[in-house]
C-alpha cells in the first residue's frame, strides 16, 4: 500500500515539474557518481554498483528523448580512475565493452538515429574496450537524431593541456601563426570528437564539484550545475526534471543579466551621443531575447524624448521672444 501511494505521489510530482519546464537544455552532461557507495550500501561489490548504474544510464536516454534534449555526455571513466585496483577496473572495462556493443545493436537507438561517440584518451583503454568503441561508432556513424558521448579515460585538464601543446608545436613548426590562434584553433584539437557547448551539468552522489569535467565546453558556456544526493543507480526522473528546472531558472537569470547590461550600456552611451547608442543597440538586438530587445528600444525612445525636450528648451532660450 505504501509503495503504491509513494509511486502515485511521485508521478503527480513528475507531472507538476514537467509543466514548469519549457524548452529545456540542448546538451546535458552527467557525472555518474555513487555507484560504489550504492553497492556498499546494498552489501554488494563495486561491479554490482556499476551494473546498476548502467541501467540508470539507459533510462536517462529515454528521458532525454521525452524532453527534446539533443546531446548527452556521460562521465563514465576518468583518467584518475586508472588508479583504482585492477580487480575493480577489469570488471568495469568488461561491462563498458559489453554495453557499448549492446547499444550499437539496439534497434530502438537505430530508429532514433542515435550517434554514439567516445571522448577521452581512448588509446589508454584495454583493447576490448577500444574495439567496442570502434564498433559502436561505426554502427551509428552518420546519425544525427541524437548524440550520445561516452567520456572514457577523460580528464578536462589533460584535454586542454594536450590542445595547448599541439598549438605550440604547430606555431614552432611554422604551420600556424600566433595571430591565427582563436577559439576554433583550440576546439579542433580537443578530444577526438566535436561536441556542443554544455548547457547543464548534473552530478549525483552528494559531492558538489565538477571534477575536471568538460571545462572548455561547460565553464566557457557558463553552464548551469545541479548537484543532488542520490547515488547514480538511485537517480530518478524527478531528479532529472529538477536538474532541468535548475537550468531554466539559471538561463532566465542569465538572460535578464544580459538585458540589464545591454540597457546600462545603451544608457551610458546615450548620455554621450544618441546616434552611437543607436548603432550599438542595433548590434545588441541580434543577441538578446525579445524582452531584451524591447527594453533596449524603450531606453532609446526615452533618450530620444529627452534629447527632443532639450533641443526645444535650447530653442526657446535663444529665440527673439525669449531675448525680449
């Protein structure tokens, strides 16, 4: 009876959260933390926790489809994880290889045109994992319905360091000029596959840190971050919807900040030169949401009215009738 009532309440809450959510993020990245702690809590071994976590990962794919998320990145194995005991990592490598092949052979994923890609220092992984990666990538190559990135042997600091070294080597070899270095120069040298900027990072397991995860694509995009207590195998749809709601709240706040800064800039320029303020406002309108465009327009109209009033006052003070 209790479980039935709890499930009904959870379903009701899910519907309430869903109604609060709009378009949502395009790219969600998840740090799947807590598999081992979940296993210990259940009295099981670490591999059992990883297997339970893999089931959650498959559920998240379904939730992304429901909410219109276009790209999902799962932090599955970090470069630091190589320091764990072999008796823990070897079963994990077996499971990763098996799951990649299962995903690549899943008819539903093919129907949804899911493109599977691995990012990280793939050459450091065991041969069976590398072969499974190649199989999954080959079987789903060319799909663009949804993008699933599996971060394996991944470390954000190492990724940026390697890109910097490659850029430096290209400059020293004369293949690249220092003046030509820009954002795309770095992005072309990041791990293996291009990905979208990250809109939302979710971390399970209670720790409130992003653990060297996608610094270029997340920090550079001012991604929202949602930390939650459940271990990864316990992560529910309600938790996922809460994360999406956090993103939307953060996005609304960020958009309002952009609007406020734009209006402040136009106001400051307008006090010096109205025509310059109009030129800047024209450029800003292309980067702002509709509410921001209206706010900038209102500010320009207010400045135009002030300038007209000032011109009228000056005309009156210098007219012959005023001189009399």
